[in-house]
């Protein structure tokens, strides 16, 4: 199926690792012109080395997206190098996980910076430019922790919930201007970040990380964790013309773990 993504200008934040990297690779494979964004040049160089072979060689842009000025500079640099941005995939930032007794005010503030504002800063700039041009698509990779509270992911879950509201609200605000805004809520996914969550839960429960992982998978109807590549395929669909009547959607990808409407 031709998704119509060839030559589209795509920005992927958090693109050097995990789900973000899988999304960058998937869009590049569709012939899109992809801008990889991360705050680490070392990680970006490592990511680029893996995806130099596509029709359009992806380009790297360094920015700390918790800083609004850096987010604006990144957007300006991408559009100067590649052209007007057609698609934004936000996957930057992860809030640290804590056992509840280790929480403090700083942990809640840090989570909003790491997960909420790292999405909002580039989105605020890009969605306005998309609206002025009359087209665009945004996919926010958020997380199931914004709907189902986890004792070891409360600050991050609160940031995720705020992002879901922003997704739905901005979709309603910009739909008439030709901009579609959707979100994907992955459950536990096979990335490096998974280990941090297992460590926090092990600290709280005294169980071994392998035992916790086995129990997590046993609770999932599909009996396994998702992969970054599976998340990326749904991001491709939501960004494409095949999803032209989809906006304001929050798509769960947790293997059926949250059996709720």
C-alpha cells in the first residue's frame, strides 16, 4: 500500500533510540525526508549510521526540547534545510520512575519538563505553521501511564494525561485548518527505558526484574510486550492520507492490557 509519504518533510523527536528511532527508520523507508532530533549528538550519529542507506539520507538536529528557545531554533533549522514541515512525530523525553516514598516536588516538576514540555515546545511552533499552510499531521507517542495510574510512574503518568488532553484539544482547534493531531499510547515496550521501570518496581516490591517482567507479560492478553517497530507502523498510518478522517484519536497499543472503552 502506498501511504503517500514520499518526499514529505518529517520531524521525529527523541529519534536516536527506541520508538523514536523506529519511527524515523519507518518514515525514511517510505521515502520521506526525515529530520532526527535529539539532545545528544553522539546518539544521533549512532542512529544515522544505521539508516544512511535510504533514498533520502536523514539529517540530524541537536536540541534540548525542554527549552522553548532551542525548540524554536530546531524548527527553523529543519525548515531552512529541508522545507516546510508536513509531519511531526513526538517521542522525546521520558519521566524518571520512582517508588512513591521517593517522590518530591522536584520529581513532579522534572516529569513535566521531561515529558510534557519536551512535546509542547516544538508542537506549539509547528502546529501554528501547519495551520497557516492549511495542512499537516502530528502524532504524539505518549504512553498508557496517562490513563492507568502506576504507583512507580505517577509524575510521568500525570504528564502523559496532560499530553492526551492537549492532543484532543489541539485536534479540535486546528482541524478546520487542515491539521490532524493524534496520539499513540504504547504499553510496556521492548526498549532500554523498560529497564528503568523494572528497576523501580523491583526496589518497591523486592522482586527480581525478570520475575516482574514475566508477570507483566502474563497480564497482557497477547502474552508479550510490543516492539518499537510495531508502534512505528501505526504512526505511519496515522500520518498518511489513509487516515485522512482520523484526528483527536488516542490509540492504545498495549496488547489488550487495558480492557476498557
